[in-house]
C-alpha cells in the first residue's frame, strides 16, 4: 500500500493480478488497474502523483495514469519477475504501444530473484 504524494489516494497491489486506487479520505474504490497476468508485486506513485507504475511476476512493469487508470505503457523484456520499483521524475509516455528503449528519467523497474 502506497499513499500518493498529495495524500489523497492510495494504491494497493494484489495477487489477483490487479492494483486498485482508493480515496484515502473515505476508502472508496476509484478504479482498478487490470492487465497483468500474474501477481502484482509492487505499485508506486510517481513523485508528482500523476502516474502509477506496477511491477509484476509476469515479467513486466506497467505505467498508468493515476487520475483515470488509463494504461500508458507496458515495459516488457525482463527474463524474470519484476519485483522492485525505483521512483525518479517521470518521462512523458503517451501510448502503451510506444517503443520503450530507455526510461532515462522515468520509473525504472528492476528484476528480482
């Protein structure tokens, strides 16, 4: 469970292959992030609170719009589970189909195990 930088939202990661965004004031579910095919090991807000990144045992990380849950990018190519996220200032990624060759100043997933 991670609280957004402004304290207004919470993101949780689950073994049901989803992450969920909650209103921190009343506990209301705002949206469910779907698309991973295995356990989501970690979820984190970007430092500005505008994005969420999820790391999964399905060997991918996904970048989401934190306001509406829209999928922005799928980071694939790991040969093992993605188990850790390191937050840095976000890059501007607008499409899940955009080729990702480098997140020079994005949230960089790292491989675990």
